[in-house]
C-alpha cells in the first residue's frame, strides 16, 4: 500500500474491535442454533470487516440503543416512512454514511449494531417475524440499511449518487460501502465503477468480503472474478488487497486517501471461528441442519465457543 494514511486505530481500539468481531460471530451462531439455521458463514467471514467499519466510520452517537419499529401497515402504505439509516444516527454534513449492499448479511449487520450500542439486543427476537422490520433480507426499513439494494449489486450505484450529491452540497463526510465479492459477477457493479471513476468520487470507500463463495458454489467455478484488483484498477479506482481478519490492516486500508474511489478487497475465511462448517465446504451460503445428528455437532461447536469467551 502507498500514500498517506488518514488515520490508524490505537491498540485499545483494535482490541475493542477484535472483541466486537468475536461477539458478532457469537451472536449470529447463537441465533442460528436457536432457529435451526441461518447465514452463519457470512458472520465467520465478515465479523472483522463490520467491526472495523463501525469503528472507523464517523457516525453520530445515539443516546441509547434503538428498538426497531414494527410495520404499522403493509409495506408501501406506511403513514410514517421507516429508514434503517436512523440506526447510524443523525446524518450531518461531516458525518459518514454506511451503505450495506449484500442484504442477506442482515443478521450480521444487526449483530454489529448491537455490539456498537445502536440496536437493542432484544430486536433479534423479532428477526424474520411477520410485521417486523428486522427482516432476514435487509431493506430500507431494516436496522442499518439506508436503502433497498436489490437482489445484489445495486448499492454501489446508490452510494455513488449519495457521494456525488454530498460533493455538490460541500459535505465532507465519507460514503462507506460494504459489499460481497459475488456482486462483482453483476454487470451493474461495473457500470457503477465507471461512474465512480468518471466523477472521481474519492469520498467513496468500499470494503469487500472476498470469501470466494456464493449461493451456487465457489466463485471460481460459477464465474471467476480474479484478478479482481487489476480489473478494478482498470476501471479507474484504487485498490488495497488485505487479509480480512487483520483489523489494524483493514483500518489502515479503509481510511487511506488515494484521490480516487477506493476499494479494500478483504480476503476472508468463511469458516473462521466455526471450523465445523468445513463439513459443508464449498457450499456454505446458508446453513439449515439436515437432522439432529448434525445439529448436535454444531451445538458442541457452539459450546466450545462459549467456553472460550
């Protein structure tokens, strides 16, 4: 990596983010055990990414964790618009914005919000329940989600529009985007990259969970996207490729000023902390227990995680 660094985390902040990452995995694993499945590998791979992102982003503080409101009417007919971005605090001109792209990471995002004191822990009791905004696939009313991001890959375009608007208004806050590597198999991602580079939106910073898997199997077999860093650079953006579980390195890369839209490719382990998931490799996208025997193996693994806390 080259160029001047904007900031670096103190040893205390790094330790705090590391604890946050472990707690994110624990909360998601606990939820998976209680609900016979869920998006567990996403927590394994992205815990440090989200912990780092929520540590470095300049978000407005909240007086206390928020309790998500339920829908008052069917979606689309609400008298009061519900915006999941409210959990990021007041959006002042110098405050950063976080746009979450892979909506199926919602449970991991909720866990991160709980760990940062922005969401009441009891909110997970409403996860994927009728009438609840704490949805399994995050949308614009879900905690931590500013907008609906489509099936995949629309959030980068959304973030580009936000960043351009902020520049025109003279706002100094950054626009952070959290993405998954599977979104680089989508054409809209590359259209968005062209627009980011054309408008030189250097207030956009993207962190990508490169866990090398998607719902249909290994990325390399479904549609290979490597060498990803070279492709992104070819579109006019800057890139850092880093180990995805090293919080200090993640923070340094994520806050580095390059004068261009900046991407951090965080290469992660989709079974980190839960090695029993290797039994299902390479198809790790969603976990649903096949029977009591498999569930017991995961219960044993969860007990080991509890004991190590």
